């Protein structure tokens, strides 16, 4: 196995003038989040979730703003954000499709379903359509094996999927 070294020190961070951790978000965090934790840094995970909930992803600029807000090093925030798959450090589509690829769903037709969705959207797993509407991912067991194959579209679970009925579901999204 070969290690691939990324030149992170020379990486450029896209920046905008308007902060991602704006006053509304800070007020929400100070009012609703921080009182539930013994220290500010202990609230890092819910703060990252709040940023992602507002912006649909977490830009690197936002990681720096969170670090500044919590008085911790940006590297600590980046460590946490990159550890958990739930955090999106690149933009994702309006609709996040997560097709279960675990054994029951696989036995019930997930492979064909995934191929049809890839062909319909013109993207592979991990990619986003050029109109920013759909991001396609796979997931491990979503806990609904009895209605396999299943997929999540944002927070909605869709069960007993076929290429045809999932096609209609995707077409119905605004
Ligand atoms: S294997 Fe797909 S929901 Fe369990």
C-alpha cells in the first residue's frame, strides 16, 4: 500500500465576505446549544450540525469560524469534522439519495436499482448532478430490511423500491 500525501499546507480555502457562522446562528447556539454542555468545546458536534443544517454543508471557512467562536484550534475542528461521515465538507445536492447496499437490500435488487438511478441522473456514487439537485450515495443497513430494497432521500425513507417506482419518486421531487 502506498501513502498519498496531500499538500494541505498549500491548500487554498475559498472565502466569502459574509460569515457562515452569522449572528442568527450564534444566537441560536448561545441560547439553545451551549447551555446544555459543561464547556463550549463540548458543544462542537451540535454546532457543526447546526452549521450544516443551515448551509447544507460545512465549508472550510465555517470550520475556521467555529474554531474562533469556541477558542480552539481550527485543526481540532477539522479533525472532528473529517472524522464523521455525516459532515459534508463539500457541497451536496438539494436531495441526498442514500441507497442501502447491505445484504438484504442487495439480495432484493439494490444493485439493479442503483445502476438505474446512476443512469437516470448521469452520476456515479459520491457525485452531485450539475444542477445541484441530487447527490447519490450508498449506505449500510438502514434498519428496514423487511421492506428491502430501501433508500433515504434526505430524511424520508422509501421502501420496497423498484427502478420504476423510485423513478417516479425522484420525478415527483420539486
Ligand atoms: S439491508 Fe437494507 S435496510 Fe437492512
